[in-house]
C-alpha cells in the first residue's frame, strides 16, 4: 500500500489538487461573495508592481514614439531635433493633460448625478487572460471600496467590484461571461439581463421573441438589481436575431463604456458610507503641479449663479434620468458660489476620495 | 573528508535546493503575471495574450516530477485566478490538469528538448481552454461557443508556443544562477 502511494505520489497529489480546485469552484459558484483566502493577499502584493510596470511600459512606448523613431536624422540637425523633441514632449504632455482634464470633468459630472458618494480610481492593470474581462484599480478597502459596489465611467456602466485588498481592487467588467446586469430597453421599457460572452461581446438575454427590440435601441440600468442606479446607460443594441429556436430573442449589445480605453472610473459607495482619503491623491499621481495652460482648458469664468443655494445634484439627476437635455450648469464648488477657472479639476482631485 | 574535498564537493540536492527552485518558480510566475496584466495588454491591445503562466506549468510538468511540481501548478493557477475572471479555482483546475497531462506524457516519451516543449505548450493551451470551458459548463451556463473562440485559442497557442524557448531559457538560467538543478 505504502509502496503504491510512494510510486504514484505525483498522480495522487495532482488528483487531490484537482479535487481542491473543483471544491473551490463549487463553493465560489454557489456563493454570491468571492471565497478566496489568498486572493486579496496576492492582489495587494502585486498591485504596486503592476502600477510600476504600467508606468514603465507606457514610458517605454512614449520613448519609442518620441525618440527611437527619430534616430537617423542628419548630425547637423541635432540641435533642431532636440528642440523639436522638447516641443513635442511639451505638446504631448499638454494633449495628455487636456484629455485627462476632459475625462475627469466628465467623471465629475457623473459623480454629481449619482445619488451617493463615489470614489474615483485609476486603472492599473487588466485581466491576465483573454477569456475573462476584469480590471485592477488603485483604490481598495482603505478607500471604502467593498465587493459588489458598482463601477461607472462617464459613458455608463463599467462593472462591479469583484474583490478588494487594502490598496487595490478588481472590477468584474460588464463584458465578462460571469457578469449580469438587470436592464431596460429605454424605448419600450422591456426588461432583460445584459451579460458578457466567453468570446468577445455582450448580449441582452431573457427577452421574449415577441418583444419590440431593434438595433439602435439604448439599454439602461433598471435599478432593480439594487446595484446600479436606474437610468445609467449600459449600451446600445447592435443586432437582433429571432432566427434561433427558443423562447427568447438574441440581441447583441455594444457596451456604452469601452473598457479597453478606460483610464479612470468611479466606484459608487452605498449611501452613508464614509470615504477615507488616500495618502496619495490622484491629483499628485496624475495631474502633477497645477499648470496654468491646462487649467485654461476648463474654459472662461462662469457667469454668476442666480440661485446660490440651489443644489445641482438633484435636478440634474432627475433630468438625466428622464433623458432631458442638461441646462448650462453653473460651475460651483460644494458650498455654492462662483468658482475660478480650473477649480473643477482641483475639486475633483481634492474633494471626495481623490 | 578534508578541507579540499569539502570545498569542491558538489552541493547535494536537499531542502535548500528545493527552496531555491520554489523561489525561482514563484518569482517567475509573479513576473509572468505582471507581464500578462500590463505589458502584453499595451503591446497587443488585449486581443491575444500569451499565457506565460501556462508555459511555466508545462515546464513544471516536464521537469518537476514530484509533489512540489503538482503543487506549483495548482498555486500558479490559483495566482492566475486572483487576477482573472471571478471564479476562484477555474485556472487552478486548468493548470493542474495541464500539469498532469504533461507529466504523464513526459513519463512515456523523451521530452527533454525544446521542440517537445513547444509542442506541449501548443497542446497545453488547447487543453487549458478545454478545461476552462468544461468547468464553466459544469458550474455556469456557457452559450454560443463559436469559431471565434477557436481562432482566439489558436492565436494564443501559437504565440505561447513561440515564446516557449525564451521562457524555458530564462527559467533554466534562473535555476543555474540560483544554484539549482537544471534537468
């Protein structure tokens, strides 16, 4: 007996480990919360390295684009090339800041629409496999983020928090095959579930064949899952097929938020949640010192606000949910009153969780 | 044993050597995961990502015929689960399955060369895909498996196979540097 065990110890231990993994799978498939004793530790240990690697790889890409492609120009033009590179660096940085500023402004507008507080996070890594769709954020438990919280972008729904560690968290994207969001077809108010596919793509499921769903229909969160606020854009129907047999139609959906291009997202906290501020703010990480040229992007000073104590959140939220056009929003701080140019960006980074 | 003999005696494989080998695998696995979650996304736009962790599992299946090899494959899969998808245990199952198949094949065939490793990684990618789909089918509803998935899998397998000599070479080099046994 002992001899048999000794001879086949690799196969026996492999079998045991396969059973362990199946047990883990069973437990996690049945429980809504993720049971993962070591996952949080792995995530926390790897997060700073992932962040550093992202920065280095982005730097290398910029270096390749900015320097290596210019090698080969004549020697006598070196001073001109140096000057050109300097200007390109400056212009590139300015363009980057401008785009970042626009993204952050849109996130800020979304945050004002939300019924609860929100934490902004930066995407530091993506899924390790092509089979699944997830992101890693640079904010975690310490910032008040917990599994199950909704993750949003300016364009719409992104996904939900799957797991957290003190300084990082993982987002299960809308496009992952294991995700599912209760939605409405905006035009006809037909309910369904939007879920990802193992292959690339997202589909609208459990909608009867007889229902009126057409290509081009906007899909919004129904709010019935208790996770996503009602009315948030989820995507748009791109193709509807009723050819297959069965009770339900088949509708492909293009997500509103393109997860491949996301750099910053908002995590909506439950109402009454306390937000802890990180030691390092996103302003320090992303924006750097205030740049007058960049702050100018935010536009000229706004006209004085006619009703200083009107709260912007409620009305704009109601308008957004009803699909009404937004009136020109007065650019105010939290306490109301007039705001200087660039104050939005500063507030986004100083206020709330950033 | 005199001093000269003691100085020149080869290091006997023991707990120290095994710990060094384990450290090499852990560090290489973590580095592979780091590349998979960041750099490869930048390079390929996330369309196809070569699974370096799988290559490491095949390496374990070819070189580590002991309980530590099986445990290593399981842990690498578990590590991958922490950074991929939402079902814990899926990759642990897939990687352990790949290890077992590679181990069984390498016990019967002479596999101590690079082309054999490349072939095993190529097949191992499909085996991993099969294991994942089987596990998903058992625990979740899997819909509309199509030719698109097979194409993605083929691209992933080809890319992983192309990177196999590099990964094997790096692990062998690390083993030599760490004073371990390169089999």
